[in-house]
């Protein structure tokens, strides 16, 4: 039992939706934060929005994230939970790691691809051992005040 990760039962993406994930990468990158050019986040196309609206019964934002290098330990600034679906892992040994306030490792997971899951991102975490692009669909609650 993990404090940080839970796999979910929502359905897999059909091939045409996987294609929409790659099409989303042509949208404008929504995330520009200083030197973090290896983390990009793109608005999802309409078919992906329609799909996630069917399978998640809460208001949400759906985006495609592309990570090309390991991420440093950080706390997400605008969300507590992320509902993710990995399409390309970025390598065999890519680990999502969760730390306490002193940056001591508490849990690490090689998260399965093509499996919806929820992770807690309101504490210290990172992703390491990336050797190629890591592509995921990511769903989260809208920031408070944006609904
Ligand atoms: Fe994060």
C-alpha cells in the first residue's frame, strides 16, 4: 500500500487517442519556468478532453506532459494530486520518487505505462533515470477560483 501512488480502473486509451496525445505536442507549450526547458506541458486536443470527461466525474484540466531529462526534487505549485496515464516511460528504469521534508526518500515506483494512476504531488517528489522522452496524459482539478 502506497501513501503516494494508486492505480485506477479507468479504461486504457485506444490507438486513435494515443495519436491525439502526439498531436497535442504541436500545441503551444503551457509551461515556461526559467531553466526547466526539459519539462513541457501542452493542452490536450478535443478528443482527449471528450474522453477524460467521460471517464472522470469531476471538473478537470487535461494536458500532455513531455519530460526529456530527470526532474529535480520539487513540489507542484498548482495541484495536490495528478491523475496520469503514461504513454512512453522515458526508459526502463525511470523511477518516480517521493521524499519527506528533509529530502529523505520514502517511496520510489516504476510506474506502469497504459495504466491510469493517481499520485500525490503536494510533497517533495522527482522523476529520475530518464533516457528518452517521457510522455504522459495528465489530469488535475482546476486551480481554486478557475472553475
Ligand atoms: Fe511534479
